[in-house]
C-alpha cells in the first residue's frame, strides 16, 4: 500500500470511529451493518454468548424438577418456564450471530470450557422449593441486571432483552407465588422454603459480579453503553427490592448485617464470599462438571440427527433442481401427510 | 431512574397470559363449564374414556419432559416442550372431567398423584422409555396420528359436550404434533445411512404396541361415520413411510392391555418419580 493510500484509510477509520462515538454519545443504537471498533464487537460477542449459554445451562437445575412437580398446574408452569429459557437462548444466539459468529461454534466453545455462563447455575437444586426461590431470587437478580440492557447500545441485543425481560418478570412472579403458597402450607413446606432461601441468597448476590473495584471489564462496557450501571449499584438495588418481599413472605435472609440505613435510604448488607465466586467461576463449583457434561452429551448425541436433517435438505434441494430441469415451473409433491399447519409459532 | 430501569414497573404490568402456554394459568381446568352429564350418557363409561385418554396424555407428556435439556437442537427443545405442554393441558382437562363424572369427586391431582400403576389406564406405547430421537419420533407419529383420528371423531359426535370441546381443542394441537413427528420421520428416514437405520429400528420397536391403540379406540369406529380409526392411521403411516423411504411394519397383536391396567415394567418407575414430591409431603399446598 502506498503512503497516500495508508493515510486515506486511516482518515476513513477516523471518520468511522467518530460516527460510532457520536451514535453512542446520542444514545442511539449500533446495528449489525454499522462500523464498530473490533474490541466493541469482541466484548459484545463475549457478553451475548455468555448470556445465551446461561439461558441454556440454566434450563438444567430447574428442568430436573419438571418430572417431579407436585401438582399438574405447577408442572405446566415449570415446563413452560424452562421452555422459555430455551427460547431466550435462541434469540440471544441469533443476536450474537448478527456479529459474525455462529451458534454451532459458540456451543463448541461452551462445551470446551472456553466461554462461561452465569456461575449461579453451578449450584444444585435440592428440593422443589428451589424452583420457587430460583424464580424469586435468581430471576429477580437477572431482571435487575437485564432491564438496563434493554437500552444497550447494540440494537439486536437491546431488542432481544425487551422480550426476555418481560418473560423473566413473569417467571419471577410465578416463583414468588409458589413460595407464598408453600408458606401457607405445612411446617415441612415452610422449612423447605427457608432452607432454599438460605442456600440461594448469597449466590444470588454474586450474580451481579465482583465488586466494582475488582471488575476489569466494567468501565469500558459502561463507556460504550453496553452496560448501564455498575455491579455494586445493581446489587444494592436488588437488595432494596428483595428485603420487603422476604418480609411479606415470612422468611429470614441469612445475613446478620442486613439492616435499614435511614441515612442512605437503603439497606446495608454483608459482603458475599468473593473467594467462593472465584472458585465457582473458575470451574470448581458444586455442579460445574455435571452441567457441561450434560450439555456435551445432548450435543454429541444429537449430532447424527443434525447430520440427517442436513443430508435430507441436500437431497431435497437436489431433487427440486432435477425436477425443475425436467419440467420447468412444476412444484414437486410435498412429503408427509397434509395435516394441519406445517409450522406453529413457538410459545 | 428511567422507566425501563425500574424492575417494579415491569413486574406490575397487567396480566398478559397470552404469552404463556395453555394450562399454566388456571387452577381448575374446567372452571365455569357446565359439568352436568347429559341424558343417555353412562357416567362410568364416560369416566373410563376420559381416564384412558387423560392417562395417555399425562404419561406421554412425562416422557417428553424427560427430553428437556437433552434434545438434539434448541429448536427441538422448544418444540418437544410445546407438545409436552399441549398433552399436559389435555390430561388436566380429561382427568378433571373423569373425576367429576365418576362420582368420587377426585381432582386432576388426586388422579395423577395418588393412583398406583395398576390403576393407570394408559396404553403401553406411551410408557416405554424414550430411546433415541428416532424411537421418540416413531412413537410420537403413531401416537399423535391415532389420537388425532380419535379426537376428530369425539369432537364431531360424542354425546358429552365437555369431552367434545376438549377434543375439538386437541384436534388443532394434535395436527401439529403429527406434522412435527412426520417431518422428522421423513428427515431421518431419508437422511444418512445411520439415521435411516435408526428410523427403521424405531418404527420396528414401536410396531408391537400399535395394535393395542386400535383395540383401545375400537368403540369409536361407530361414531363420526367415515372409515375406521385403524384405516385412517395406517393410511397416514403409509404415506409418511413412503416419503421417508421406509416401510410400515406389521402390527401384530401382543398380550397385555394398558387400558385394563396391565402395564410394562416401565410404568412404575415413571410414576414413582412423578409422584415422589407430592407423596413425600402429604397435605402440602402447591
């Protein structure tokens, strides 16, 4: 490249960067076809993929209770919720694909441990009360984290989050309603609920990530408006929202330092065990291996099915081509019975 | 704070049940429905019909739930859950109807959680373990093709208006289930050598349990006119098998009858798991 061409290219890059900065500064959206700095793209791929993986791995702890749900109504609610999570995973992988990666590759990275998912799903679900507590606390924390993402600077992510947040809020309400019902039940049920709260409270607080002074990627993500609030701010917001709900429910949150601070107008609370968070993130949580192993098994056992679908599609295309060659304009007969709607929208 | 930042606002939005699967939003599946049994309908016969069809759906749904997080692709996770939820919704209405008309006043949950395996009346096809995806699709095709033929007749001509309405709703669902299964049987049969072999084996493994379906629905052949349930189902299977480059195996009658409470050994563990929490906490509220 000549010196002039290099200078011209650099000038063009500067103008693109300037345009990008303006879009961010004016709170407008970056769309997939817009120019974006590579580190912005990389950060988004990492974050959206991690979020998609969390939805898919997050199906496991609750999905394990669908077959054991103690009433048919609760079975339907839980089944529908876990199905929603699969749907969320699909929208998010699709949002990530607009950035030039593909789902199969992201799935491989997850299975090989090269991409992470939310560490909360590495804790076990020990009783049916966990289903309610996950809805209330884990989905509640997820909502606090995710509602601001509806204004993320990247358009496809922001739009996916609007739909996801609506469904998550539904899940949270369903979880809380299960707990209210159980608390009106037998003493054994109330004890189950308290036990589940004791186990999930601290991991839920850890869902907001490490404290701000130890969060390496936060500042840049906030400057790019991929992220809107700091980890500590969101954690505080979650505590303030949850304490009155716990009181109404009649459970105790397992934090001796938790108290109302009239001066701040917010609750003071204890410090989560950050070493535990590090251990769980680095793969040493109670269920890390089990979760990835199950995902790997599903993916590997499904390989022959995906290959068959691809092979059939190739054969069909070849037949269509041959048919078109023989008699132009004639549509080949459709396979399968002419039963009802061919496709139905997923709920 | 911006409006969309506020968690409470999104939680406080109006009830928007439309985005929820049918069957999750109500406590009484037949709330507000006139539950009177019409003249000329034998309540015991009606209850037996509803329990049989309800148990078929409940056990089939339980098997579909076992696929959760193990499906070959995310789209299949969503679809299998959809089908499982539809069947669970059908089970809830049918078991509720059975409890209303059999004189015992049992609820859907009494029937689902407090009966022993020998009191379950499902056909044995639905209780068999899931096997591989090919077996599951072979079973779903046969099951939904048969159930669609049955529900079509019930919706058209059954004397009980409640069962007629439940069947009419189910017809739309089952048409999709049958199409979904047929599409996969065709893809797998006409896919790779491995998938062709697995699909053939899946159909062969299902075949011994098919005749029992026709015995269970034999009574219905006099209702609704037209051909028999058997002819309709065999016709559909032949059409799908041809597109899948497979042949339909023979459906030899086999001993045993789920409708009479004679099951395979696979049902007891399925029910043990399903009923475990409900039975461990007697008097619990859910």
